[in-house]
């Protein structure tokens, strides 16, 4: 395989790893605890 193929493969793997790390950090910080509460807060602030 050519060197360009290796760079593309490595770049794709690094981007996938970065997305996975971002998801895990969001999960650990509690951003997915209560998804429905945000929807209800939006309607309460509009009153």
C-alpha cells in the first residue's frame, strides 16, 4: 500500500478515537443523564 493510504487510514482512526473520547467525556460529566429535562426547560422559560 502507498504511504498516502496509510496516512488516510491513520487519520480516520485518530478522528474516530477523538470522537469516542469526546463521547466518553460527555458521558462522564453527566450530559446524558436527563435528556427530556432540556425540552421542558425551554417551554417553561417561554412563559
